C-alpha cells in the first residue's frame, strides 16, 4: 500500500507542475512534470505486477 501512497503524492505534485506549465508557461515546471510522469509510470507498473502476483497466490 505504500507504493500507492507514493503514487498519489507524485500525482498531486505533478498536478501542481502541470498548472504552472500549462497556465503560466513555466518551462522548468514542464521538465519536472515530464520527470514525475515517467516516475508515475514506473511505480504504476510495479503496482500492476504486485497486484497480479497477489491474485495468483489467492487462486
């Protein structure tokens, strides 16, 4: 569950950077946003694998 909490906090941070980039044109925020999205993708994949393994164990 800790990975899910990490994912949630990353998403909140990404939202802040997205607003700064899209609304204010802050290019540094765009760079941070891209980095956060890449990390979100990685953590989401780890969660998917973990869920799949837990489902197999319960069957």
